[in-house]
C-alpha cells in the first residue's frame, strides 16, 4: 500500500441529516441513525443483557455525557454493537478512546484510521512521542485495505472519510473542478462491537494539551485537525 496522506478529502462540518444528499438521507433514515458526539452518525443495535462485574476503575473517564437511566457503575453489559456512519457532510471522527476493546467491521465505503498508542512506552531514539499507526479501511484487501480491525482499550483513535474511488484519494488524473468532482463518496458505514459494553463514563476525548504531550511537534502539526476543539 502506498503512503497514507493524513489530509481531509471532505470539509468537516456538524452532523445534520437535513443537508445530506438524498442517498445518504435514505441510509440515515433506514438505520435510524443520529448524530454522534465524535462526528458522524450512529445507532445502538444490540446491548447484550448479560451483566458482568465492571473490570474498570470506579472513577469515570469522562463526565461529558450523562449516563443512561438505570446504569449501575459496578456492572457492564457483556457487549454492545452500533452502526457508525461517516458522510461527506460529517466526514471525521475525532480522537477519543474507550476503556473497552472495540471490534470494527466494514459494510461500505473507504476511510483512514489513525491510532495513538497512548498505553505504550515512548518510542526509542530520543525523539519522544507515542507510536502512531495509520491504515485504510475499504474493500480493496489485495492492496492492504482492511475489512475488519480491532482497537484495544486505552488507545486513542480518529477516523476520516476517503473517496470511494482510490485514484481520487491520490489526486486523480484531472485538475481543478474536474479533480474535485472525482472526490465522491456514499459514506463509510461500519459496525462497532465494544467488549465489555460501551458506557459514556468509559469514553474520553483527546484534549489538545494531552495530544501535544503524546506526539512529536511534527505529528502535532499534521494531526491537529483530528483533535476535538471543544
């Protein structure tokens, strides 16, 4: 696989189904998707009724979102599953991490995932910073694109949408307006299964000051657009 450009293919915006193309609106409606605080859209499709003792510290990772009614912090559901959808109008998910392990499965589209391995030691060599991993998810498995990927708990991840046509991701053959027309996408639709099940108290966003501590100045400049601003 060629090197991955960590640049927007589509301008970021706030999720709003009202301004999406008709084909995208149809998917959002059919799957009952709602805007996600990370960016994109989601809906929970399964919450395993099996309860297990929580393996996580009792102190919440975040108080950003109120917990769901009846939530008992001493327990977790064994797993939860969602649909997650990035679109040209809401094309990125900002850096965040979960305490639980997340299994991702591709349904359609292409995108880039960026992982900061915050739970690992700094890279050797004196340059500082944590290991950063990037990969493309998409249907072209012969060229290294992934249909399924796993992110362990404690690692920050971000994602952003790529054009459906891989040649458009690389710039295409045209220029000017023709080149921009090649950058089209029906969206990146995946499933995510979190084990143990997802709770917002196990989720936190990467803040700007922590981001600068985890990465080198060069990487901070390259990846700053994937850090949530508020």
